[in-house]
């Protein structure tokens, strides 16, 4: 659920601003209201942030090396916790500098406060980065010059300069073969070198008209190549030094986190508003923010202890409080997916985590569809969870979510007899017994339950040939659509009560039932009952009458409702399309199944593998490769389809079109040194 918030206004003496904010940060429950305050680019924290960002950028392309586990002395009787403790005498700074050891062991510091004592790590790295930049620029210049002179060979330009100094003009040219063939023989020149496209000449006394002479180098080619090699060696050395800092990335990230907190503190100080018309010595400042209702007592306590003025009240309709979602451990497993999608409900919108988890689990199972695939991914999820539990002590919510989704896939695949799309007649007996009759290909006739006979006007028994392919699964798709969309409209009704517009939502809910039967009639050839048309008419009527009843004159609003008849027609079409949209669960699942069957047919030769021999081995290896690559590719494509289609149905049709959510919220982020877990 979305946690109720209280808006608070806190007033303190201006001289106590920083002390008050420090104590509020220690409490760590107040979400400060955002204000447009100018950023002081000259503040120490802002300068440090730029330095650390630059330092992180220098090593961003290098992988952080894995830490080698130190062997444990079998005679060491200390506990693991005791082994992790720092030896006595180890320096501890204001920041997390203990990762660098003692002053004697570390030539630099990550702590900006201790920079005068030892070089500040980002400064050191930035120095290397600037040196690398200079070397790269020099390398480019030298490379171009070497390439330019390569065709002339290794000559000493000072000799040509000496000839020129004696009064004999000398010019070097690079010209094409066509130009050379038309060159006037009156010119005195020496042909030095040439290739298929260029001729190199040394011309004496006169310049060639219309052609720019080749510029003499300052140094000979061999000297430039030596400088280029030395530059490359120096550049490699700098790269090695920077790569050596890759293992400091966690410390730099930690430093950045602390700097961000300092900037947040500075912004909070700047965001406090001074009360006008109060004598200088008695100046007051105030700030506003939001607190979860159950945490209000913590701020009341610290306010009372420090003599601050505190006002707390429910947010006004114009306020935009942050969103804090509290879920039980089971529902919380869906939060990583919602975080990945970047969807945050507004404070006054709905927390759809429970229903999202329920429906997404079903959609995932129907799209992935295959119990064999589900078993593979389930095993991977268990491995991920156990590995994380060993490393961090926590079984991750991502692994739990994957386990839940793949478990439902195994159940769905089992009742459909889908195990890597092996034909059902070839499945073991213990897997065949799990198949529910409507999904059993061996069944010739389907017996419909009495409730289906009554509701859908179906016969008691129908042959499978008389039904469309996947008839039962398509019926389930549309039924899940009705359940989910009606659930959404029901939530909207209760959220709008006692407003009369809730009756318009009730009308849409009733209309959805009628449209459901219309979809079944058009796509599954189920008779369209008369009561379905009555439901549609009732739903449309309620919308016309109550859609605009937001207060004021009832009959005037009634006229507005009838004036929006065309929009209501479009709304009916949209609801009809939303129900049909759920057919994607069947279509995408069927596509994955067909691809798997094709790969099975490609891998298994029609005439079998034959007798054991070289041909048998070649066919077997080819079959294994086709099955592994084919099913692996199909699994990846189907997983992507789950993200595209399964997520879409929940976010667009369910939450967007029928819950009318705009996802306009932002997460509750309390002013605290460290994010506290609730």
C-alpha cells in the first residue's frame, strides 16, 4: 500500500540552521520539499564532485579486478568477524579511508580533508589523466608526421637547409603520375622515390607552377620514429597506472556518495526560507517536507528537545507528496521489476504491486508456455539466489521473483503437456497424468461444465475438430482480460465514492461484461446472449448520465455528458480493443511453441539416427547443437516477448486505460546520511 504522508513545516533560529539540519539528518525520516535553489559551483563539495566524477571517468573502461581470498590459517582460532576487524593502530579518517590501510602503506588518500598530508586520490588520477591526454595528442602529431615522411625515407632535413643557405633553392614535391608525365623538361629535378600513384621529386632553382611544395620536416624520420616509440612506451605506462586504480572504484563511489550527501546538506541549507521583518538577532528560518505518518513522532520528539516550532498536517490537494510503498515480503518481489521499468505511482494513485504480481505471473506462464523452459530458468533462479545468499547473506528479490514466475510456468506447461514441445504421446506417464483433459491432444471430445453450458450456451459435449485451435486458451485469455479490467474499474469506483462520477465507472464495468460476450461471439463463435446487449446499453446510459457529474447543476452536467457521446463511443471501442488485446497471450505463446517444434523436427531426422557409427555420431552431435542453440534462442526471444507483452498488458491496458494511472509519482527519499530500510 501507499504509506500516508504528513506535510510538516519546521521553524528554527537562523543561526541554528546547520545544527537543526544535522539533527534532522540523524533522524533520517524527513523528505525535504524540493525548491529551486542556485547551485554554488564554487563550493568545496561541488569542486570535489567534479574531481571524483573525472577520476571515475578515467577508469570507467577498466574492469574492477576480483579480490583474491586470503588463505585461512588452520591454526587461527578467531571468528570470521574477528578476522575482518582492522589491526590496532590503523588510521581512521572522517571518511571510509580504512580500505587504504595505514599512512605508511598508502601513498594517497580518498579523504579530501587529509589531502595536505597525502595526495588526494582523484587529484592524483586526474594528473595522470592530463598526462595521458598530452601524450595522446603528441602521439597523433608524431604518427601523422611519420606517415607523411615514410615515402621519402630517412633523410636529414638539415642538409637540404644547408644547401638552401648557400643560395641554391631546393623544393620537394609529391605529384601524381599524370602531372609528372606532363612536366616540362626545362626544370632541373631528381626523381627520388615513387609508387603506383605518386612521384616524389627534388626540384632545384625554380618552383613548379600551381603545385604546393612538400614541407620540410624539423627532424629526420628515424628520430621521429624513436620519439614515437618513446611516446608509446610512456603512454602504455600511464595506461597501466590508471588501470591499477580500477580496484579503487568502490572507494571512489563511496566518496561520491558522501559528497552527494554534503551537496544535499548544502542545498537544504540554501532551501531554508528566512522569515521577513524580524530583528537580526532573532531571525528565523523555516523549511517544509513530508514524513510517513507513523514516523511523525520521531520529528516531534527532536523538535521538542531543541525548541523548534513544528506544524504537521495532511497534504493539500495541490501538494505532490513523495510515494512510499509498503509491501509484505511476498509482494515485495515485484518491486525490482517496477524499479527497472521506472514506474512510480503518484501519491494519490494506486499501489498495484499485489495485483501486478498476480496477473504478471499468469501472463509470464502463458507466454513462456513451456514447463521445460520454466524448469531451466527456475534452476538458474535458485542458483542465483543461493549464490547471493552465500555472498551477501540475503536471498535477492530478483531470484525470488524469477522462481515464482517460472514455477507458474511449470504448472501451466504441465497442464498443457508442454515439455520442450515434445509430442504428448512421447511423454513419460508421470507427465501425461498432469495434463488437464481440455489440453490433452489424445481427447477426441470435450465435455463442458454445466456453468459454461449455461453462461456461454455451449453444448454438453463438443468434438475438438469443431473448435478453433487453442479454443480453451483463447477463452482463458479473454476471461483474464475481463477479470483484470473489471478489477481495475472496481478500484476506480471505490476511489471516487461518494462522487456521482463513480456511477459512470460502474457503467463502464457493466459494459465490459457485455463487450466480453461480443468478443467471444466474434472470435470464438459463442452465441451472443441477449442480456449482453442489455448490459452494454445500461453501461452506456450510466456513462452518459454520470460521467460529468463533478458538482454543480445536475441537468447542466447531464447535457455535457450527452455532448460527449462521440467520446463515449470511442471509449467503448477502446474497451472492446483492450479485451481483444489479451489474445496476445495465446498468440505469442503459440509462436514460441511452433518455433520449438520446428527446431525439434530439424534436429531429429525422419529416418532416425541409424546404427551406431560415424554417421550416427555426426547426426547425434548435429541434433544436440540444433536443440541447444534453437531452444536457447527461442527461450531468449520468448523472454523478451514476456517483457514486451506481459508488461504492456499490466501497464497500459490495466493500469493506464482502466485504472487511469499516470505514474506521476516520485520516490520517498528522506534527508539522511544513510538510506534506512523499513
